[in-house]
C-alpha cells in the first residue's frame, strides 16, 4: 500500500519542506474518522457497570414517571376542587405512608399523607402539614388549597411512549438513574473499544532502567494509558519499541489483530527518524500523515491495518495529549457511534499577555483566577511548549487561541476548556 500525506495544496516531501496549507481541526478529524470502522459487537451490561458505556440501541420509556399521581409533600390529602378556604375543617380518616394504597376519601375528610404516597381516590390536592392546624382527628386549613396543589401527576416527568435516550448516548450517572427508574437492570451497549498504546523512540527508558546520556523516561505511554482508561475504554499496554520501522510494524500487525484502534506515540512527523507511517505500511496497512493547523500537535499519522484503525501521535508529551483529545477522541466516537462533538469551551478574559503567530490554533495550559464578584479570568502558564508537562500539571485546563488571532493582550477573550470536561 502507498503512504500518502494529506496536504491539500502541497506535499511534505521531506523534513525541510513546509506544507503551504495546513488542515483545519475539522478536516483532520474527518480524515481520521473516515479510516475508522464502527464497532458492531454489542453486549448486555449490568447497570452498575454502565458508566462510560455507549448505548447500542435507543431507550424507549416503558414506565410512566411518576407511575401514579402522588403527594409531593408531607401533609394531608383532600379534595381541593376549585379551592377550599383557610379555616375549612376536615376529619382525618386515614394514614398513608409511601408504598400503601388507601381507600377512597369520603366527603369532608382528609388523609394524613407522606411524600411519594399514592393519592387516594377522591383527593386532588395536598395541604402541607406546615399550613394546617391539627387537633385530634381533625385539621383546620391555615391557607387556601385547590386542586393540583403539592401533587405530582402521573406521567408528569415521563409519559410513554417516549424516547428517553438515543443510540450512541454515552452513559453517566444521570442516565443510569433515568434507566434504573424504568426498571431495567441491564443496558445493551456497544462493545468497549479495544485500544492498544505503544510508545516508540530509541531514547526512551522504562521504570527501573537507568538513564544514560541522551535518554529520557517514557512519559507518554503511562499518560495515554491513564487518559484512555479514564474514558471507560478497554485499553491495553502495547509496550515500548525502539525507532525501527520493522520492529514497530511487527508489533502493529500483532496488536491490529486483537484491537479496534492502535495508538503509538513518537515518530509521527517528517524527519528521517520518524517511522510511524512507514511502519503502518510495512504492517500491510495504509497511512496518511496529517499536517494540522494546531499547536502543539501539528503532525499526526492516521491509518488502518486490516480492520483496525491507527493513530500515530507526536512524541512531544503535550502534543501527544492535545492530538489525542482532538483526533483520538473523535476516532473513539466514530468507533462507538457516539456523536462527535468537540467541546465548545467557555469564553473567559485573559489576564496574561501572550505572543501568538496567526496560522495555527494554539492550546496552552492555563489556570482559573478568581477576581471577586463572581468574575473569573484565565492566566496562561508560561510559554507552554509541547515538551513541557509541568505547566500542564499546574493548570486547570487548556486555553484555545484561534488560528486567525494575533497576540493576546490582557482583557482579550479566549476559549477555556476545563480538564474536568475534556480529560
Ligand atoms: N524539521 C521539523 N522538526 C520538527 C517539527 C517540524 O515541524 N519540523 N515539529 C516538531 C514538533 S512541534 C513535534 S511535536 C515533533 C513531533 O515529532 P515526532 O512525532 O516525530 O516525535 P519524536 O521525534 O519521536 O519525538 C519528539 C520529542 O518527544 C520526545 N518523546 C517521544 N516519545 C516520548 C515519550 N514516550 N515520552 C516522553 N517524551 C517522548 C522525544 O524524545 C523528542 O524530544 O517534531 C518536532 N520536530
Ligand atoms: O506542532 Mo508540535 O506538534 O508544536 O508540538
């Protein structure tokens, strides 16, 4: 198969060449996801293990919520009709905790009732106990009450037939509660994408190995494994390989047979020692080097080896993280059928001055600073740099500076992506 570099106007022929137009984030995502084959395997998953899973079929409502008209308060169920005036006296004939079915209410009577209890026949309202004076078996209303007061009508939240969740919904605790309320103990989910992470680079050393001249410890594999497993995916450690296209190809071939997506870090750009694309081809696959208008993370390799998608991330750790967030997450959505939405970010004012050359969208580590009166600004942490993980570890999120923007001055608006919502 041929190696192709996706550069709309010109090709990167070698490490000295520069493409005349870089791909936008959207164009690069479209290339990456076009090489990704959706997973068709599904499985029944116990609800308790459903967080992070993607629904394989839509969820239709089968139970009305609430399933019966119920009291919203602790108080007294009564027939409010067009309105009972303050001072009305009623006889208390029953006591109805939640879970009990009472008898029909007689005229002039009220039932002691508690939150969530079935409203007895003949009742259409509840007087809160705080608004009632009780004397023995009688109550006197302290406030007027009319039909509908403090009552939750049957089906007010969910009224079947209704679609509750679409196929492709990625479940979190809110969805689990909604599904449990329908009486389901399991959901049909898309099988978890099997993703392998491999780091490449002859300079890399692993824990326990000494660092000699010209070597560094491998941060990316551990970081990517952590990032991917936190997303509820079936991630496996594909190990570390030196800069040798044949050795990388052999590992890719092996992992492609058992995974839906193989991710490598390192060797993604266009230098003579950058083997990612060549290794994919030697493994019998197809690879494209993408040059994206993003900083960090300009070069990535996307491809396919048989049925398995491939993503080659840049070696610099911050570039690797940013490229995973942009392209890797889009590929995971394409695998599971979840909608691909790049987080919109929140516009906030910068407290910092920052030099930005137009042409590439830049992501920089930034911290939220409270400024009193509910105002928040963002401080950019240093010059960033795609090899520096430390500012990233001190940051609250990434600030996004659009490609067409010139230098940032204090007071300028930027988009802020909190780590809480993106990693
Ligand atoms: N002539 C050019 N050279 C470079 C360009 C360019 O446009 N023209 N871009 C630079 C940028 S920016 C990046 S990012 C890198 C991307 O290069 P590669 O993806 O080929 O990555 P490597 O060359 O293998 O490594 C880059 C850097 O990252 C370190 N690294 C690699 N793997 C790890 C790891 N697992 N843990 C920690 N650090 C890692 C590696 O030692 C290098 O320092 O290309 C630039 N060059
Ligand atoms: O473009 Mo590099 O990928 O800035 O870090």
